[in-house]
């Protein structure tokens, strides 16, 4: 056993000396774009316009402001916070991403085992019958029996002389990093989708409420028209036109209610619930507060904060490490192996000195000809790294585009909301005035219909403008990375309790 221990120590020492460097390029994360900006100077005002209604407050852009880990709490909605907490515990999408990360980490740990010698033990009991004729010795017994008991320990070690194994571990570590940020991306997408879905639900509820109000107003107008018709002050055509207008308004409600039900089903899916089992609170726009200070990350830090950019950086790292793996495969492979054991005819004699057997083997294998396979595999690895670099660059450009688009949208949303609020008030005042004039015979029925249509359009447009501003505010937090770096609880542990409870059930 001393001989084998010495051989193993020598192998480890030699490996440490030979793995001082690894073939292939060393990965270095691409630098952030120099002098980058989300929008040209002066194109976005530091503060947006305000509108005199809930959620219409002016919003101020703050350069370099950090993002809280639970950014959705800035909307100050307890039902929204509870729904997201429920989703983080139960979402199958998030649990799938967590499992993928655990798998990647285990693959890294498994590959690290290649750094060490492989040791195995064998115990074997054998009985054979042999023929003396096979030896060609006159007088040798025509057949014989023998027993053989064997116990041995085998050690094998492949020296990582050119860093191929280390590059494989590095590639798997990069894959684990990719899964980590894929999990962060899933987390960010899930939370942002829930916020957006809640806003859409609130918008649909407000549109339904506005349409109900309009229908009630039109019903009152129909009652007036029918009374005027009964005394000869209006025509039958006026009554039919008002009935048609009322029914056209009522006909929009089933579609809105269907969209609301589908939005509720979407929220159920986000929290891992079946549609029939979903019991989330209803949302309305008046229960949401608009964040009045909006962060604008520094471009130099932005690429470190976007999960998708970090994902593609990890893929580039993995592709770079694979070049080293492909290069090492073209170079000599050095393997040391040793075995030590005992052979005896009886187990009682297995540990006697005369039963000792051992072997020491060193081998070096150099690929000579494989039809160009190894060369082309390395060229393919280089091309894959070039592809990953281009994909990374495209992802960075898209990330900046997302933020830029959202900043422009928020500025336009504020201006649109202010204009729509004014338009809705004017349309409501005009309708009230025309209806009073018509009741007293001072306006035609066509003027009433025109005013009703104008008000209906303005009321629904105002609801949509309010909802769009909330949605684009959430989109800005998502575009900037969602503040995952400020989250206290490790994401991989968020749903651990929920999974344990499910397993117990």
C-alpha cells in the first residue's frame, strides 16, 4: 500500500505543476458601453406632466437612483403585494427555473470530481476447471480444479496537463451562472407580468364601470325621448335611434367582461392555481398609487443589472471555455494508474505476504489522425464563441432600447393622460348641457347623439390612458433589471418551504 500511496502523491504533485496554465482564451467580461446614454441629451424632461385625477401626479426621473428589491411595493397595494408573494411560493415556472439551477450546480460539483484520482475496490471469488491438454505436458492431469480469491484497490488519475478538465469545469460553472440569471429573469418576468395583469384587470373593471355609467345615462335619455314622443315633441325615429345607441353600448359589455375573466385566469396561472380555484382580490385603478420618483440607472452599471445581459455574458463565458476544452483534446493525454491487491486460493491466506500483487502503469496518448475531427471541433468552438459575442452585443443593444422606449412612453403617457382628462371633463360638461337643452327643446336629437358618442369615447380613453401610465411605470422597473441585487432572501430558497409542504402532502 505504501507504493500506491507514493504513486498517488507523485501524481497529485505532478498534476499541480502541470495545471499551472490552461490552453484556450481566458474569459474577461465585456466592458460596459462607453459614454452610453438611454436617450439623447435634452429629449426627456426631468419631470412629466400632471393630471388632476388619482394616479395623475407628475413623475420625476432620478439619475442613479437605486431600485428596491421588491419594487412593486411602490404601487402601495396590499392585495398586489400578497398576490406576488403567493406567486413566488407557488409558480411552476419559477420552480422549474430553480430546479434547473440546482441541476447546473450539481453538474459543476460532479465535474470537479475529475480533479482527483479515481479509487475503486474489488473483491472476487473464483472457481475454475481447466484442461491439462491446453498446456501440452505429457502426464499432466487431464483436468484440474482451482480456487482464486482476489481483493484489490485500483487508483487511476488523468493529469490535467493542459487544463482541459479545468476548462470543462469552467464551462459548467458558466452554465450554472446562466441558469442563475435565467432564474432572476424568470423572477423579474413573473413579478412584472403580475403587476401588468393586475393593472389590466383594474383597467377592464374601470372600462366596465364607465360603460355601465354611460348606459345608465343613455337609458335616462331614452326615457326622456319616449316621454317627448308621447306628447308629440319627438319623432319615432328619435326613439329608435336612442334605443339603438343604448343597445350598441350594452353590446360592448360582454366582451369586456370576457376579457376580465381571462385576465383573472392569467393571474391564476401566474400564482400556480387553476382558474376555478383562484381567489385573488379584484384590482381597481383608484387602489393603486403611481410612484412619483422613477429610477434611471447609470448606463455604466446597467449591463450588470439586467438579468438577460448577464445570461448572455455567461453563455459567452461558456463558449470561451469550450475553446480550451477543444484545444486540450488535440494535445497529449497523460494517465497514471496503479493497483494493489491480494490473490490467494483461500480467503484465510488472502493477507499473507506471498499473496501480494500490484501494478503501476503510466500512459500518454497523442491523437495523430482523426480525419480532421479535432481541428474542426476547435474551429466550431471558436465560431460558437463568436456567435455568443454577437448575441451578447445584440442583447445589450436591446436592453438599452427597452429603457429608452419606456422613458419616451412615460413622457408621452403623462401628456396623453393630461389631455384625456381635459377631454373627458369637456365631453361630460357638453353632454350635460346638450341633454338639458334637448329636454327643453333647445337642441336637436342629433346633437344629443353626437355628445353621447363623444363622451363615451373620452371616458373609455381616459381609463386606458390611466392604465397605460401604470403599466409603463412597471415596464421601466422591469427594463432596468428589477432590483434583484437588493433582495435580501436568496432567490433559490424562496419556494423551498412551499415545495416541502407539497412533498409532505
